[in-house]
C-alpha cells in the first residue's frame, strides 16, 4: 500500500493543505477525507478526481468533507469527447455519520429532480463490519464524542495478511476512542493527529506519548499538526516519533 499525504495541516492551516490522503491499494485509489483544499492538493500530487475509486469520510468538519461536493459534481458531469460520461462517487462511511452526510449532500445535489443516489453509492459500515478492498480489509470504527463532545466521527483500520495500519482521524480523548485495541505486533504504522499546543479538539503530543506504549512510538506518524512543525522536530526525534510530510509517499507491505 502506498500512502500519499495530499496535505498534513489542520482546519486553519495557512501553510499546508488539509490533512487528506490517497491510499493506493492494488490497482485502486482510496481517498481518505476530502477537505476544502482538495481541489488544489489533489492536482499538486499529480492526481485528478477521476482517479479516485472510493472515498472514506471520517467526520463532517470542513477540512475533512468541504471538498467532497466538488469531487462528486466533477465526476458526475465528466465529459469524454464532449459526451456526458457520469461517474458516481463511492463513499465508505460509518453508520453514525451516514444520515448526517447524506443530509449535508442533499442541499447541493437534490435539485432538478435528482437525488443523492444519482451521484453517490454508499457503503455504510458499523463497528463489526469490514470490506475487502483489493486484498486488504477496511474496518471503520466509531470515535464519536472523542474528537468533540456531541460530534459523530470515525477512524479507519486497514488490515492485511502481513500487517496493519491505524488511522485515527481527529481524536482528543484517546482513552475514549480506545485506539490501542487495534495496535498489535502486526501494526506497521499509526497515523495520529497531533497537537503541540493546547486546544479543544486534538490530542496533545504529551498525551500521545503517555497513551501509547513506548515500544510502538517508532510506529507513530504525527499528522494534522501545527504549522511551525520545525519547532517540534527535535521533540519528536527524542521520542522516536515520525511525522508525515506533504506529498511524500510512504509504502507499507500489508499483503
């Protein structure tokens, strides 16, 4: 699996694009979240909307879903040799988020007699379900109330016969999200939103170090971090933690 960070920043970043990714799994490409900067970040990384085979939406903050409407429209109104060749967008979503996402999309999509289903195909999942995606198992799990109290959110666990990857999305209450239950000897990477300054929505670096056992610190990749990341590199190096870099691909052998 190749993982390409389209962006690494938070909602209010003025330096980076939003924390969205493309996971190349076999011959398919999974878009991990679709923030408002997607229209630029996806092109900067050398991709187009038409390259995407499926999208996972973790929650409904704009840096994770603000670019989804344009992606859906661009794919649906795709022209080939001046002939309309509509491409529906396949969306993976947790059942707690699905009705909210569907309602959000209904405002731009449901007009002129069209419905959301004319533009999108949904795979709605619960904590017990998984889906085979090019030989890897995708498992979406509920993290509601652990990013912000009262907000539906989810994380992503990608498992293959040779290893697994955990993607936290946005989490502040690490204990409540119980992310550690997905970490084992087969874990090759933990992508964790990381803040170095106090805030109400993301785990602090010190909390992350305390939460995860020291033996897995080297597998943690900080993401969704503060703009002046250079100020914190030495601190991460001392802890043995890595950080993702915009448009710098990572490869993980999961199958």
